[in-house]
C-alpha cells in the first residue's frame, strides 16, 4: 500500500502480530520553471525534450467544482506527468516549461467540459 505525503513516499507493509511497520523513502525532487535556466544552478547535461499532448474530459463538472477547478487540476496532473518523464530520463529539472494550445470547450447544458492542451 502506498500513501503519498508532501515530500516523502511512505511504504506501508504489514508485520507479524504488531500491526503496521512504516519505512520512509525520499522521493526525487524535480524543479519545473519557465525560465531558460535555474538561478544559482548550472546545467550538467541535457537529457532531451518533453512534449505532452493531452486531452481531458469530464461529464460531472458541477459536482467537481466547476470548469476552473477542472482546468487547474488538469494542469497539476500534467506537471506531475512532466516530473515523471524527467525522472525516467534521468533528469532533475525541467526548464523552459510552457503550456501551448490550451483550448477548453465548456457545455453547461450537458454538464461537461473538454480540454485539449500541449506542454513542452
């Protein structure tokens, strides 16, 4: 069972008769910035380009906080995907992070919203 905290990933494993035993592991930190470089840091190696084309749709928009909450949550999830790609490629920072082609189509009569966007 995995439980996420802010900076730590707590891995819970059940022990014999004494309940639950917890072991903490440090999660890798990935910095994301729209700048071309991180102030106070220098680039050691360039791992490659990340480009994510994403489509999100929700048909229960009134119950989940509205279109603005949906868009904010979608951008947070996209940033998490960019962090995961960065870790998989062996990096620890994303520089020049941009959101392009952010198109949201809201249909209040159908209680739905569709979101198309590109991250690079």
